[in-house]
């Protein structure tokens, strides 16, 4: 998946819909059963919805997102 806002690429490894049976606090745990080490990010929800405040804060988020994805500035310029 390519995100055109941040210029990053990601693999979608899983896409599940889970029906919660009652209100309360839920936790999501991720692990690698075979002990692989790496990065994981996830998105929870049914759709993306951004407020004006989110868009105003986006430049500071983008500065954090790109290093997480290890996007090399030189590589981006070559594209």
C-alpha cells in the first residue's frame, strides 16, 4: 500500500473485522511466534476521518512517520 500523503509504502498483512460483544476496554497484542524482530504499525477503525486540527498537525506527524518507515530522502528525490 502506498500512502501518498507521507510518501511511504507498507504491507497489509492482515485485515480483520471483529465484532465486540459488549462495551469496555479492549487490548490488542501483537507478537511474532518465531521470535522475529522488526517494526509493526497498525490502524484500528473502519475509516479514516480527519479534523481540521489533524490536518494542521500533520506536518509534525509526517516528520515522525517517514523516519519510522526509514524513507531515505535521497531515494525519494530519485523517484
